[in-house]
C-alpha cells in the first residue's frame, strides 16, 4: 500500500491544531480522559480498541457538525450500528495524495491516522516479517454494546449530542472512557415522565421481561452508583434493606425463584456456610451474627437435627438433660436467687438461641402459673413469674389482641389475669 | 408426606394453573412458556452429640424444584399478563425408620408449592394485580400467602398497595422472618408436641410507596395476621387472636453522587413498641474510597401466640463500620469492625453479671475480578466476646474455561474456634470447597460441589452436593 497524503482541502486549520497535529510523536489518544466518578461498565460496553489518531476538538473548532462525519446517525435505531465514518468520508475534505504525502498540509501518511502502521514494509528485509511489522492498518475493535439504543429517537427529540456524549471539543479520539454516557446520564431524562424509566427500555431483556445479566463479557451487576445496591462482598447480608424499600426493583433482574432458592433454606451458599458448618454454627447462631431465621423459618429446622444428633434429649423435659448440657447454676433451686450462669440471662440476651433446642413446654414446666394442673403433658410447675418489670402496663393490650399466650400459663379464672382483661 | 399446605389453597392454585395452561393452549404459539427444574442432591454425615463416629447422622437428600412460567399471556409482546410458579419436593433417605418412630414429626419427604401466581402489570396503565400463592417483601419483612395483591401507581410519585389472603405456612417455604415456633399456629407442632391441623390465618396489609424517583426509595407497610375460627382448643388455649400486627418503614436516599443514607423501622402493635430499627450511611467521596456505617436494633419477637414474647424484652443491637479502597472497578480491599450488644437484667441477682455483654469483630479482605469472569478473594474475619471466639481465614477464587462452558470455584478455609459453652467443639478446622460447573447446553448446567474438612473432632468430613438445572423456553 502506498503512503497516503493528507491535505486540508478548503479548510483553514487553527494554528494550535496544526501544532498538535504535527507534534505526533509520542502522542497517545487513549489518555484523553474526562473526570467522572466511574466509567461505563465493561460488561455493558465491552472494551474497545481504537488505534486511530483523530481530533474531535480540531474538527469542532472548524465548526464541522457531528452529522457531517457521522452521517447515518439520524437513521440509526440499533446499538449495533457502527455509526463511524469510513476513510472515504475523510477524503472528502482531506485531499490525500498517495504519491507525495509530504506535500499535504499537514503531512499525511497512512501512519498519520493509523497508529503503529508501518507503510514501509515491503517484505524484502529478512529481519522483518508480517508478524513483527504492522504492515496493514490495525482494525478498530468496537464490540456491540449489550444495550438497546436508538439514536434516531433521541435526535428526533432534538436532544443535543453533547447531552449524552459530553463536551467533545476537548477530546481527541472518542472512546468509552471519555465520551460514552454512563447510566446516570440516561436517567436524568429517563425518569418515567420525559422518557420511560423501565430498565428494559435500554437493557436487554428476555421474554419474561427480566434483564439479561449474563454476557460473554461477564455478569452485569449493580455497582451502587445510583442506589445503595452495590452487589459487593457485603451484599449477601445487606440486600434485605434494598428489597424492603423496593421489591419491584430487584424483580427487574431476579425471578422469584432466585429469592426462594436461599430463603427456603435449600441453596446454602458457600459464602455463608463454609465446609463443615454443622460443627461450627453454634457461635454464629448464639451471637445472631447471621440472621438464621431469614432462611430457616421453622423451629423444627433446628429441633429435628438437634434431636437426631442427641444435642437435645428425646425427652427434654427432665431436669437432668438441662443440667447436663448447660453450666452449673443454669437452673436454681427453690427460693434461691439466680446465679450468674442462670438461664434467664441467656434467654434475655437472645432467646432465639433457646428455640433451637427448647419448645415452650420447657418453659412452662417452671413458669406456668397453673401449678399441678398445667396440662400439655406436664405434671407440675413452680409458678416462677417470668414477666419483666412494668409488664402490667402493656398486658391489657396484649391480652385484648391475643389471649392464647396468657392462657398457656394462666387458667382463665386466674385472678392475676383480671388486670389484663 | 405428613405436612401439606392447607388443602383448599393447594386446590385453588392447581385449579388456577390448570385454567391458565388450558387457556394458553389456543394461543400457545404466542405465549412464552418457560419450564425450570432444579434437582439438588447432597450426601454427608455428621457426628452425634455422643461423638460416636460409628453411628453418625446420615444426610442423603434430594430436593426437586419445578417451575412453570407462562409469559405474555395476552400475546401482544407486552408481557402485561404472566403466570409463574414453583413446586418443591424433598426426600431425605438418611432418616431411618427408627428415628422416625422416636422423633415426632421427623419426616422423610416433604412437599410445598413455593409460589404460583398470576400477575397483571399496569392494567389500565396504573394497576398491578397479583393473584395466587405469593410472597410479599415489604418494609416489615416477608410473608407467604394465598391471596391477592393490588399495587396502584399515581402520577404523583406515590403508589398504594393492598393485600389480603390466607397465610401459607409450611416447613420449607419462605414466610415471616420471625422465627416460627412450634406451639404457635405457624409452627407445625402443637403445644403438646403432636402434629395437628394448621389453623387458617388471615393476612391483610397495605402501604404506600414512592415510584419513578431514581434516587429516592420509600416504603411504608402495615400487616396484620390473624387466626380465623374458634381455635383448635378454645377451652384450654383460648380463642385465637391477632398473631402479628406491625407497621414498617424503609427508606433510602441518594444525597449526592456517592453519598447514600437509608433507614428502616418496624413497630409491633402487639408488643407495643419498636421491634426493629435499621440505619445506614454509605459515602464514596472518590472512586477509590468508600466508607459505610450500619446500625441494627432488634427485639426478638415471635407469633403473638407464643409465651416467649414475655421472656424477650431486652434488645440486641449491632453496629458495623466498613471501609473499601478501590484500585479499579475490579479490585478492592476492605476492612471492617462490628460490635454487638446483648443485654440482661442484672438487678435480680446479687452476683456480678454484665448487664451488657459485648461482642467484637474485625474483618479485612480483598476482591479481584479478572474480566470477563474470574475472581480471587481473600478474607480474614475474627470475632470474640459473647458466645465465644472464632476466626475465619478464607481464600477463594473462580474462573471459567472454554468460553464459559466450564466453571470452577474453590475456597480454602482455616477456622479457629472456641465455643463458650461447648468446649468440646474447640479447635482448629481446615476446610476446602471445590465446585465445578458444566454448562452442557444453553438450557442446562450441572454443578458438583465437594467439601472436605478436617478437625480434631472429625479428622475427615466429606460432603458432596450435586445440582442439575434446566431452563427451557418452549
């Protein structure tokens, strides 16, 4: 391929631009970057390679309009449309003289625009080979964005290019780092009023209406730039707040079975349950550092296994089993004050830990007010009052809403209930 | 199978599914039909409390989830009307006949309709309707019910929601996240320790929410669950009443780029007080730095039938702080600390006890994502104080091969463990988890997880979990 000559046709180039164009050596257009909090996701906009030397700033300074070069943009309705000018379009203004590129103003060889292209390769030099010399221009790699986008609609609504692409008159080569919008740009207009705000307006969705999140480039996940929803290493625990605020938002990507998989206690993610979790779950359960009941709702999830394993005696209503498992002083004798290891303190700290082994009958055995007539398969009770201070202030309200919890310990004729009725 | 969801509810759901399937036959070419299947099987055994390794508990379980989803039932490509459902069937072949005879309610098999509902989206441009077995996630927590939910969207950013139905409680489904106790209507065991009829419970609720505000989220919810009828044994247990009545609020606001605050609260009308508070702030002043603070207050509470609400009157609370430093979108390191507080009444004893027992924890780690789909992560987590001391040293990673056809994930773990109450558990444990995934078609994948752990109590512990997934669009 012969060298190309770049001339300036009928345009007058600003002096500053000439200086920059002539000072090509060492210039890397990829470093042109604008400051912003983040860049488009590499999953949504896959990495590009644009080995071209080009100056948007120079062209805009010449009052060349965007559509002069991106001439099909007003008809573009798909994100896969390339919308970039070919070399032929450049030659409309840049009179390229292949025979004598040095005569062009500024000088215009192939390597002027095609970075690293070496037009001098002829194949005659034994020290050079097609593998080591870039003997033809490197291709532009512009993978299709994993999005739906319609330039035509936006142009028809007379939205200026700069609203989305930013101020191009400071930019040389446009790339995903400096001139493609991030989602925050889109949602300034896509609010549901000016323009639709459904996620699937721009993101790809399947027939269920949910977004496609798996791409060859990786998994598309929120990073927490616009909502407090960054799917980071902590999100497994903190996602509850996001779901509570707006369940419908989660449903844009996640089908109901995604939630149910974990919340019905089947999936057991390895991040939560490391190897041999059964042997080591006791401390986390006691501290409530994991919210066990988020996934394991029913008491007998714990109870069945604890009974099978013998952690709970099959007849747990005998004092011997209580005393065998728990420390000395767990249950005090009649009339004596609780010791520091008494079970009441543990029950106050986290009674849900008690629920992993004990049913209410365990408590009734001592705390029921019905003495020897308490029923439930139990024969006697020690009538130890478990009510906290000031309980009387709220017992009336509780009794009016649900009397069952009261009647498990108190007989209907119990005078202590009179104040609650 | 000894525990089914209420029979009428199951019949209604199956009838609904039948009608939808039948009505969709005529327009089958337009309706998008999705069938999903997940089969999980795991095998392991673990020691009983007598540490006799000749007679371990055997787990040989199979869980089968089966989903039938019908989209775009109106065949106009709007997907305005759709139906989704999921069934679960369990079998545990490790439960012996002897164990079943000894332990009331222990079963080998289980069955549940996890959800099955018809959804109408934006009917008349403003109303969402959901009919069938569904779970509701709102500012309070979560509840599963058979009924109807309406969500109306106004043009002024405010929406309203109302729901009504019968609570669906079964052993294997997601329902209210307060621990459901035996001896209460939600629990399968009656107080006497025998299985009995589950009483129907009415769920009604409603609330307000904000919509179309990208940087503001708000949900205000009310929920009441009430047992219907005269009760199982009104002479002894009393007439049934309200099982749960709560207000909840959850909100989040993006103050400026990188700064978020969120808060939530739940007020229990039965207990007459706040039973949960949540607050958080996250600030990312630059791309490289992010800080986060969270506070959580929780008063453990149960179904109002339970006497344990009387015992539970001291709150637990917890604060968490976390800092992340990002090197890039794909690499960050983090460090965090947390404190939990557990309270007890120290006025009832002459002995010296701590009215507040503290639990402290620290964590640090890093995450490196290697595009397109590989990652390496490390984590060191230690906590001590209430309940015992444990330290987890954790390294994991994963990648895919052959254009994503095969995936491999692994995790190595070292745990130092000191249980405050069960010193026999104390020691050091080494664990490894390796999971391979084969996407054998676009519609199916097979995963195999092998876990091996070694500790002083159990020199060798092995668990194998296999998961087979299918996802067909017909």
